[in-house]
C-alpha cells in the first residue's frame, strides 16, 4: 500500500535500492535504514517493498500500536490462530509462518522499528537470528528503542557501516544504510541541480 505522497517520483535513491535488492538476492540477513526524522526512511522502505513485490510484508510500528502486544504484527497471524499458549506461542507461530513461506523468501519491512512493543521487537530479533526472512528495518536515529532492535545492529545481524550521511543543497540527506551482507556504499553523493529533492513544506494551520 502506498500513501498519496508516494505518487511523487522517488529521487536520488536508485543506489540504495540497488544495494537493498542485491543484499536480498545474495541472502543477507537484512538492512537497517537509520536516520533522523523526515529523511525519507519510510519512502525508501516502501520503494524496496514495491520492488520486492509479493515477497515483501509491511509492518508499521506506532506508539499507539505499541500498547498492544504484537499489535503491529497482528495481520501476519491467521484470524483463527490458537494463541492460548501465550507470548511464546505467538512468537513460534509467527516464526513458522516465515519458515513455511518457502521461496522466494519473505522480506519483512518494519517501519519505525524503534516504536515496536518489546514482544514484537523480540520477534524481529528472533527472526533475524533464526528465521529465513530478509529484514528491512527503519529506525529513527537517537530515539529510544527496544534493546532487541538495537541488538540487530549491535550483534551484527545487520552489519554496521560507518555513518555515511550526505547532505544535499536542498537540505535533504540520505539515511545511513547499515548492511548485512557484502560491503557497499552508505549514501548517495551530493547532486546539485534540478534533480535535488527538497522535503515538502506543509501548511501550518
Ligand atoms: N527520495 C525521495 N524522493 C521524493 N520524495 C521523497 C523522497 N524521500 C522522501 N520523500 C517524501 O518526503 C516525505 C518524508 O519522507 P518519509 O516519510 O519517507 O521520511 P521519514 O524519514 O520516514 O520520516 P519520519 O521521521 O516522519 O518517519 C514524504 O512525503 C516522502 O514521500
Ligand atoms: Mg517514516
């Protein structure tokens, strides 16, 4: 699903997208798109999801959703799933879903992973450790996040890259792209001129 704002053409992200898709093809664990607010993390993740097609599943974490355990992941479970065994059962059911999916392996896109409740975050970490899925995780730099989400990068499940933020004259900059899998570039080079993308300004009233 795309938002109305995504009907604007995507600019300056071909390089990141190529690398994300390559990491998927080469069976890396996943990528974390880490950056400050408004840098275009969601848009980049959306585009990656679109290019991966049916193989990709979208999870949107929100502060409100975090008040419900596994709330952000509810759509990944069958409605009639017997969850009477509690959290461990949910975690196992979700993991099995990704194992059963077979090939092409599923890419799980988790937008704003820093907002996940602890149970969902534990699942994402579990999937990165034991599951066959490819992860695309966006996270706001500096925001408090579950230790399970921080651990994705810290434990090298998603390989750390040196911060590679590149500002463009228009003010937008590329999120730091942290990778698992083969080394690759972290950010697009500055590109002055008419192709520069400037974050939209919104009416204040
Ligand atoms: N490369 C791009 N080309 C064109 N438009 C873009 C690009 N990146 C982002 N945008 C647009 O800029 C706006 C902000 O981007 P987005 O919501 O992806 O940022 P974000 O980093 O996810 O922000 P937040 O911190 O609020 O989660 C959206 O309208 C999006 O469609
Ligand atoms: Mg976002």
